[in-house]
């Protein structure tokens, strides 16, 4: 719908010569390379298609708004919110081969879902468009996630998969589900932890960080809401791609680290 509004405004507000000038002088796109220069409608479509492909739609909207005071006010909403809104997947919907059970939560990087495939539970993180539009940060994120998944460590994620939704609109990271809760939630509910209770968690944290450092993988800030704790006989720590989990009432023994702390590029850009 947003692209229809934008394309319609290009045709309504500009002549063909004005559109080619806008493309060349404001956006830096050679009209001949854009294509469709035989008619205004075809060039408007070619220009919006190109801007979509190279993540320049917002720049095109800015150019239109600055050039024409009478532009449709809805373009301002597009400029503020972005053309590609982050969609949410309802229970029963599909994210690649996974069927959504429920939404767990969201953050600045993406939306986390619990999902199933072949009767097994998975966590699936769908990355936000404003994160994936930065190809440099996206490629670094995916590469480091793959590197981490290759480490042979009991506390690291299992069955990690990276993919795109069927229409190619979103990138996602999936991994075998782990029952856990953010350490921040545990402390908020029960208060400060005694050292004897915190000791196995700290040991787990150091153990998994040592595994990362040995593999020459760095990490960003360690925050309480990025550390997941789970009950169990072994003090193990896991590095998960933006993981979430189910609340556990007692027996906190193991620690799970969210993957976005491993991606300094995202944090440097304020996206994590």
C-alpha cells in the first residue's frame, strides 16, 4: 500500500523530466540505469523498484516531501515509520519450516517466537527490517552466529538454523528451545542472590566466555536481561541467538547467554 501511495504521488506531482532530474540530482541514480524513461508511469515504477532494492525508499520519500509541499501527508508517516513495517506472526503461522506456537517477546533486534517442527520445540528470532537493511551488520551477525553454532560446547546452542521467510521478507535465526528465564527477571522476583547461589551461574558464565575467547569470538555488553538461567544438575551456560524461554520457579543452576551480546556491530549502531 505504501509503495502504491508513493508511486501515485510521483506520477501526480512530477513530470517525466522532473522525475529524471530528481533521480539524478537528489538520489544519485542515473535515469538511464534506472530504466523506464520512455514514459512517466514506467519511470516512476522503475525508480520505486530500484529504491526498494537498494534500501533507498525513505530517501526517495524525503526528496519528494522536500520538493513538493502539496505531497500526500501520508508520505510523512512513511518517512517516520519506514516503508517496511515489522509484521508479527500469529499462532499457527509459519516462519520457514516452523509453525508458531506463541510470541515470547521482542527487542530492538527482533521478535522471538516459540515454534514447533516435527513435534520438537524451537525458538525462532525474526530480525527487524531496520536491522537487516544494514547488510554489513546483518552479514556480520549471521556469520558470527554460524561460527558460534560450530563450537563443541555443552552450553552452546543446538540445531541452529538461519533462513528467510517464504516470501524472503524477513531473516530469522532458529535453535532448539531451552527452558530458561532472564536473570534480570529472577532477581526482580526474588531479590539479590546469595553468593553460594550465584557461584554456579558465574562459573557457567566464565566457562562459556572462555570457549568463545578460545575460538577468537568476541562479545559485547553482558547485561542481566541477556543472561538466561535454567534449573538442572549441571552448571552449564549457553550462548543463544537472542534466546528466550519459559519461567522456572526453582533450582536455578545453569546460565544461557543471548547471542546479541556477541555482535558488537549491532550494539555500536544502537540496534541491540
